[in-house]
């Protein structure tokens, strides 16, 4: 199934477990992802249950029923799947062969394959960076051989700020790991500004090493429980979760993220217990409640183009405001100088008028000559004063206009921020 035309780069990190989850729960999660408008839904595809019997014996034929169920849900809800191939540390050739068979079985229905989840984390993968490089390389070759149109996604790194592990993956002899994925991938949690900055740094780091393809964020979330809200700007519970996700998703969109998978449902413990947009009863598959963040993210999905246009306009006004402020400071300085020059010109007029009022001369002829000189002096002083008055009026008017322009630009920035935030 090809991804639909979808302007918003927002998908669902859903934690659907193909192997071991009630069908009603799977369906409810797909339904919520569809209601959200997610571009993709991220689904776990565990390899061992497909290829091995309980106890570890190899099946004579793979068991496809549960994977086929996911494909049917994907079709029913028109919800494209980005599947994570999960397995413990394995012989690369065996892992690759299994990955290729799975991709071939659902070719055209699932065409995005993430190779392991957080392979740089000890809890998720018990192998080394070199082990992962071999498994990634083998899976890529096998998937491309059996499902050429499929795209291979690098396993989402848990610690994108510590890239020594990934450097080792790329340096593994014989694996050519840098060229064995179509989409790079990282997981991002934390305060808004560091999250957005880290995405850009990770992308730049990859570009320095020669990868210029898409960079996805396949896990991104923020807890609703104030006890775990680690961004001081967003520490007020449910509404802060919604505000955080609005700002982080728009920020990641600005940074060029092609897809960001937002945690769809509550799961696990601690901060993750309230990280979802919805809470689903895992016994019945019913939606217990949707948090305000669900509506906030759905608004972004529905209005992405408009929201990003507002943000672009906000950024442009933020760029221009310091220039306007500098212009205002310059105009204020010019107005002050014009006011000082006007005062000086007025003093010259006053002095000329006083001198003309009582000219001092010893003879009538000298007095007449003096009056003519003083009259000319007064006319010149009055002309200078008129010019200085005109300049002062002009500079004062321009300064008032610039003040108004600065105020309006600041008000526009505030208004656009409110629009982006959904206020």
C-alpha cells in the first residue's frame, strides 16, 4: 500500500505487537491512528513467532496469520504500515533471509521496514555495533532482492547525541552499512528547543558522512503527567502536553523532518505511562479517553499547510523586527539631532531679532547699513529655522511611523504565535 498524499509529516508510534496482542486492541489502535490522520502507523513484526515453534524448533512453513491480520487492518483503515523487524542478535545471513521472506510475503502491502528498534540501547539489542551492521546489511540486501520497491529504515537510535555507536556501525568492515538503508532514523524526547536542534545536528552529521536521504523520527512523545514533564515551559499536565507537541512538531517540520511518529497510546511505566494521545484498555480494546493532545495533533494534520505558513510568516517578522528596531533607534537619534539643530536655529533668530531691535551706530548712514546687514542676517536665520522646523517635523513623523510599524510587527508575531499554538 503506497502512502497517501499527506501534507503533514505526522505518523503514529503505536506499539502494535503483531505476535501477541488481542485483535480487538490492534483494531482499536489502527482506528485511532486513522482518526488522527497519521501518514503511517509503526507496527512491531517479531520474527521468531513467524519462523519458530514454541520451544525454538523451526517451522516447516512460516506462520503468516498474525502478520496477515495486520495487513488486513492496514487495508481496512487505509493506514499504511511502517514495520519494525524485531529479533535478538542473530546470524546476519539467517536474519537477512527471514527479513527477505517477510518483505516478499507482504510486498505491496507493507513497504517500509525498520531494522530493529533502538539497537544502540542495551535493553533492546544484546549485540554490538558490528553485529548490528552485519544484520542491517544482510536485511537490506535480502529485502531489496525479494521486494525491490521496499524501503529500508535504519533502526531508530535512542541516543542521537552519542554517535560513537553509529560511527562504529558505519565503520564495520564488509558491511557497507552507510549504504544499507534508505531512511535514517532517530528517537527524540526532551525539551522543545534541544529536540529540534538535535534533529538538525543528527541530519548534518549524516550528511558529513555522505547520507543525504530522508531522516525520520520514529518515536517522539511527551508525558501528560506533570511529575514527568521535563520542559519547564510545558509543565501543566494535559494541556501542556498538547502545547508541547504542537510546538515540537512544527519545529521539527521547520527543521525538515519528513516523518515524525508521535506516541499514540499510553504504555509501559513512568513517563511513558502518560505519553500517549489516547488511553486504550488493553483487555477490551476500548478507548478510555483521548487527551487534548489528540485534538492538537489532529489539528496539525488537518491544517499543516496553513500552520506552517503562519510559522513561516512569524519567522520572517521575527527576522525583520531587529532590523526595524535598529531603524527606529537610528531615526530617534536623527530626530534628537534635528531637535537640537532646531533649537540652535531658533536661538540665532532670537539673537538677530534682538540686534535688529536696537542697532548701535554712530551716524545715520552707518545705522542704515547696519540695519540692512541685520535684516539680511535675520532673514537667513529665519530661513534656516524654517528648514530646521521642516526637518524636525519630517524626522518626528518618520519616527512615529517607525514606532507604529515596530508595534504592529511585534503584535503580528504574537498573533501568529497564537495561531500556530491553536489559540
